[in-house]
C-alpha cells in the first residue's frame, strides 16, 4: 500500500462515493417539497405543512453534506490529480466556476428562505423559494457533467505525451483547441461539448 497513485485513487473513490449520494437526493427532494407546499397552499391541510417543514430540514442537511463533500472532492483534483488538472484546468475550471456562480449561489440563497423563512415571508414567497429548489440542483449537475465531459474530450495526445515525458506544452484553453486562426474564440461553458 505504498503506491501513491493507488492511494490517491482510493481516497478519491471514497470521496466521490460519499458525495454521489447527495445530488440525486436534492433533485428528488425538490420535487417532494414543491408538491407538499403546493398541496398545503391549495388545501390548507396542516398535515402537508408539517411534512413540508420536516422535509425542508432534511433537504438542508443533505445540501450541507453535499457541499462539504463536494469541496473536498474539488480540492482532490488539484492535490491528487495535479497532472490532470494541469492539462485540462482551463477547460475543466470554467464549467465548475459557472456551477458555483450560477447554480450553487442561486440554490443556497433560496435555501436560506426555504429553511428560515417559514414565519418571516408569506406562504406564496416561501412556495416560490421551494419552486426554485427544482431547477438549481439539475443546473448544478449539468455544469458538473459539462466540466467532466469537456475535460475528457480535450485531453489530447499532446497533453498525454507531455505528462509522460515531462516536457512543457501550451496551455489547453478552449480558444487554443477550438480555433486554428490567431483570433481567440469566446464560448460559453456548455457549448464546448458540441465542437
């Protein structure tokens, strides 16, 4: 067990197995929260209100565990897989940054209203915050998948050769790979999948 590559793979495997549980749960619980709050607003049945409050707390716990394990996982890309990050960092980092800016902050902002706004905002505004819990976990997953797929699509033979021979190689940015002319190409992160 002295092989650092094997230990890195084991550490990352354990982290990803733990983290992988939480994104599907937030997607599924978002649907449950919208259904329960919608039924509570429509019927005024207190049972739906109690269930919505209970599952909102569970949603908050799952979100916090997913954030904590996701941060550890992203740091492991730089520490355990430095060569991979060096090769595809320009491509891999853009969708992950977009995920953090667009989806994560959107979700965490409305999650604060969802968790702590039961007595502070009106029922319709609270329902709106639960409605937001539907698209943002899926948007986060889209940007994560775009990052992984784009990085593997652009892991070129020049990059593999540079890793094995420790030679220097040009930075692999989207404009470097997608455009052979001298003018840079500006693209949104999701579009790099379709080049």
